[in-house]
C-alpha cells in the first residue's frame, strides 16, 4: 500500500472528525434537519477512514499456511464494507431524518451558526478533497477520472476522493436548503435538503460498491500489463507459442500471473529451467507488482480442443 493512500486517508480522517463534532453541535442548537444529516454524513465518513486504515494494516500481514498469497485482499473487503456503510447508515439515516421532518416539521432557529459551520466544513473538506485529488491525479496518469476509477486497483484512493466529493456536494445542498428555509419560512425545504443529501450518498455508495466488488471477486491486471507480460513471454527462446496469460490482483500491489505456453520440443530440461527462471526475472523486473509467476506447459492444440 502506497504512502500516498495513507496520506489521503489521514487527511480525510482529521477533517471529518472535526467537522462531525461541529455539525452535531450546530444541529442541536438550531434544529436543522439538513445539518443533522450532514453531521451523520461526517460521522460515517470518519468511521469509514478508520475502517480503511484497518484494512491497510491487516493487508500487510505476511503469508501463512492458510493464506499462502498473503492478505492483500483485506483492502478490497474493507473498502466494500465502507461502501455499504455509506449506503446503509449515511444515506439511510439522512433520508429517514428528512422524511420525519417532512411529516413533523420543526421550526429552525437562527441559522447563522449553521452558515458558519457550513463554511468551516467546506474549508476542511476542501483541503482534504484537494489532497485526495492531487494524489489520485498522480495515479491516474492520462486516463480520465471515471476510467481511472473503473480500472484502478487501489480502492482507498478513489473511495476517499469520491467520499469528499459527495461531502462537498452535500454541503452545497445543505446551504441552499437552510437559506431557502430562512427566506421562505418553510421548514419542509430543509427536510427536503436532508433527503437529497441521502440520495447523493446512496448514489455514491452504489457506484463505489460496484467498483470494489469486482476487485474483491478477483479482477485481472490492466490490459496493458497483460499485453506486456505476453510480449515478454513471446520473446523467450524456449517458447513456441504463448497460449494464455491469466492474471489476478491479490491486492493493490500484488499480481498473480499464470502463463500457459507451448515449449519448443528440442529443449533440454536444464535449458528449459534456465529459460523459465530468466522469464520469471524479466516479468518481475518489468512489473514490480507481479509477485508470483506460474508457468504451465500446454500444447496449443490441447488449448484449442478445450475451448
């Protein structure tokens, strides 16, 4: 796990902890439903960052008899849990609070404190979002943001970025809802803002869950990495033909590779061993995230029949 990932998480954790406390105090003093939803949102985000740090720590445990490839997928599991928590707790409670305040309107007190809190929250969230965006920009390279999320293998990076993006959007909705409630005197607008915040969280959570679910099941390396490995294998003197290159991410920085190849018939066992060892070294040198390489000898004709 890169230091950049932890830097992003720590920044978000510090910001959300401070923001959550301030929002709950403001909600209690003013009776704003939107502000209460925002407090719940920040509290959930704080818990999420803790869970991501737990996932990172557990993923570093060494391999053992029961887990010969290590625990790298712990990061994917806890990232998926985070996405579910955003949906179940953050979105669910926000929508519930909004509906309850629609059915039982509560007159909002002087919203001045809410405006101050929202301004401070925007400042802290903006700092955390800027750090997350900067680090994610380094990772994504020339890819677009949505493409980088879809093809990314380190969910902690885009989870925090999109959490912070949803938080900023929620703050805007809360500000507009409180302002319109103050101008019109209709507390239902504040309640509607709470529901909208919940829907924003729900949409964000659903998308993040889909992205992390594929990693948890066992997503292959990127097309560029697979093509590069095939190219290296093709150049090996011992190979007649490369049949298949199968890969799986066992963690953000751990790729498992299985290559099916048809070897040249005239090779001696000793030469074959040396060529395979050289192939293993070349692949790992070109792609440091490749930790294990398995070579399977299989004739091309046999592959064709099995397909």
